[in-house]
C-alpha cells in the first residue's frame, strides 16, 4: 500500500478532498498520511508551536482503523483525514486544558459531540492545538503555556483565539482543524494564517463538550485549505444534538451541492460601516480587488448600511464577559482542575482561581462580574443586550436586500508578537469586523484574498442564518477564480532566526 | 468611568478571585479604561428595545423524562482533587464543625 511517489511535502499539502481521493484509490494509506504529518510536526512545530499535545500513538491507532475501513470500501469524506483539534474540545483520549494552568492534566470523561461525530466519520486526531486561555484573546499570546507563531512570519501572531489549529493547517501540520468562534476566533486566525475559516450559524453545530466561553455566542467550525473542504467538514459537524438544547432542528443540506456555477443574480452587500480608522491600506486594497472579482463573476455589489456596527464591540465586551464570568465560576478546585489549598474553603476558591487563571481571564471575569453585579446589571448587561437587538435588526434589514455581506475579516494583517499585549482594548479591536456576526448569530466565512507586507489578507462573507450554502457558493466561486489559496508559507527558511524562537 | 480600589476588591470578592495588591491596581486602571470605551452605548436610546439574550427562536426544548445512561460515579469523581466515600470532599464551611473535610 505504501508508495514512494508521494513525499512528505506533498502529503502535508493536500486538501481534504484530494487526500480522500488518494486514500479511496489506495494510492496512499491513512497510516502513511498520518506518519507524514507526525514527522512534519516533529520538524516544524518547535518553531510554530501549534500543538499543546501531539497524540502520536492515538493517531496511529486511528489511522490503522481507518485503513481497515477504507479496505472494506466504507470510507467517508473524512475517513483517514488528520485533524488538529483546538484544546477547548473535550476528548476522552487526551488531556483537555483550554490552554489554562487551572486545567493542566484534566481528562474529560466524555467526548464533545463534534469530536464524537468526527471520530465516527473516521477522522484522525493529531493532537490538541493551542489557543488563548479559555479562548479569550485574538493572538494566542494569552495561552497559559506558550504563544503560537504565524507560519508566514514566525515573529508575528497567528491570530486567536484558535491560533493553534489555524497555524497547524497553514504550516502543513494538519489537513484541517477544528476551532471555536465567539467573536471571530475562527475567522480572524484563519485570515491571519491564510486559510479558510468558517463560523457556522449559532445552533448549527452542537456545543456539548466545548469548554464554554460565552454560551449565547460560541460556535464550533472548521479551518481548511479550501472552501470545498470547509463544506465537507461542516457536513460532519452539523445537526441537532439532544445534548445541546440550543442546536436547531433545521435540516442539514448537502453543502457540497452548493458549490459551482457563477454568481449571476447574486447580491453582495458592502457596508460603509466596515471601514474603520486604523484599517491598513494593503488590506483595503486586497479587499477592494476581491469585491471587483465578485462583480466580475456576475455578482451585483449593493451598498448596505449596518448603522449599529460601531456599538458591536462595546456591547460584546459586556455580553461576553458576563456570560464568561458565570461559565468560569465552575473552576473552583473542587470537582476537577488544579487546586491551591487555603485555610478555609473561601480561601481555597480565591487562591485556586487567583493562581490558576491568567491575566486576560481574570480581566474578563472581573468585567463580567462587575456588569452583572447589583446596581450595574441594568446599566451594563441589559443595555448591552438591547444593543444586541439593534445589531441583529441591522442584519435582518440588510439581508432583505442582499444574499451575503462582504468585508475584510480583520482591519490589519497579523501583527507582531508582543505588539498589543500591553493594551487590552487594542487587542479587542482585532475582532471589530467579526464580532457582529456572533452577536446576530449568523454564519461567516473567511477566505484568503491576497497579501500585504508579505502576510495573508482575508475576505469575510456573512450570510443569513442557516444559509451556509450561499456562503460556500460565493466563497468557492471567488476562491476558484484566484490563486491565493494555493500559496503556502515556506518553513524551510531562516534557520538562523530559529534558535530564539525555540527558546520560549 | 473610573473604578476605585474598593470597587475592584468588592468585585474580586464576588468572583472569588484572589488578587495580589499590584494586580488590583493594574485591573483598576484597565477596567476603568475598558468601561470608558463601553460608555459609547449610552449614546443609543434603547428605551423601547427588547433585550436579546440569545438569537434562536427555540422555546421550551424538552425531552421525555426517562432515565438514560450517564457517567459512572467513578468517572465523575476521577478528576476531583479530594473525594471521600464516593463524594466530592470540601472543607467545612460552618464554624464549630468538627469533621475533618478534605
């Protein structure tokens, strides 16, 4: 079964669809594909640091089982496909840490529903990928363990919070990745790393077994090299789950059937409000060219207004910390997680949480607790929820007139490591274009659309609730008419710079 | 919006977060700055707007009230720092409680 005609560089550069074909035709085996990835991880991950834990043994075991399944002619689209899982997804066979010291060594007694679905599909888990602690951040610098580096420039951040799976897919350390997106945590790192990232509609993918950040905003989705691959992965993840009462009963369509064809008759909204101070010229130029390309493919560009966009960030930074402060109350050192004993139970709680959580997590717990506290609840929390209504209405109104809304995914390309760590609010601004979709619950996809300063630029397309198919159709048409998705970072360069990188 | 150190200490108490002195001062500054940015919301008149807690039109998602398989006691306790007799063990919270708890 093994073949010498496929070398490591080739095997770690495949799309899900290409790998499936090679596996299905027995040109390669799942074991061979998995070993190529593990070997590539061993070579480059001391520089990229995408993984918190590489589960080599488990992956090889899954690969052998996948090969047996392929041999029986029972391979599905994800059978034998090596994946990176953001370490906020509970897995029974590897530690789950949320990149927090408070959970170091934690073993979940159950799989997340998304993990179970991928497992049943025959996918292979290469490891648990890095994230900002409890998914709080936009750069993966808030990881309680170490920062991840952008494969396009190791001195820059990969974005966040799902920087680990984004960097893994960009660096050839996984064919696809699974992340979570609460305010942009899939789309923004996908954009920074030059890969495709999808946040599905709220309620499309079960959150059972996802370590909760903000329960009304969180959604699980894929990182891939192509739009077709994103459709294939969502097909496996999507659907109602009795273990998550917020999953929607809507039928899951055949997403791949949406791909193909031109964009004639399709209306693409462009919002004036998605142009902000601090937007980089290179980003604006690339996104303008992408809009022109959508028009050349037959789409009609329509000006729309989302007047409450400027309030989205502020309302998000009340709603998110409020929900997070409640969700993170469970980490008290009693039922699981690491404990720091005090003289009294109260002191044990305070020491466990004070020493176990990192600075950003504490900041958000404090902000959320304040917003929910007596005397401030109406002024902050209820006010933010009312503004959320206005943001949702903006999209409802706009989608009366257009099929999708296009914007940059982020106002800048990936910034340098350390550049924004001293100013939390500057860090929050990295998500200014992605946050509104979470507030409204609508789906969004990030697709590569060019380069600026040698770094990837990304186009964001937002769609109507449960209309991922139209997002896939538009994103696929754009992608197939450009070459951006074929570019790969060159990790063979700059050996002289590597000593300092490896010292983290 | 400017928070006082007493505000920070009160909120830290509510959140059961033990914070060293220098961290309290840093949080006082950072939270004051963030709350300052959030004041932009006061420009909007939301008098007659209903709040949105979640976006789905789902209501009363129920299932049949029947027993289903669940975690074993052993699995549920496997990650606990302290257990006793098949329970999570915690320190005594009432004065005069004699039992050693943890």
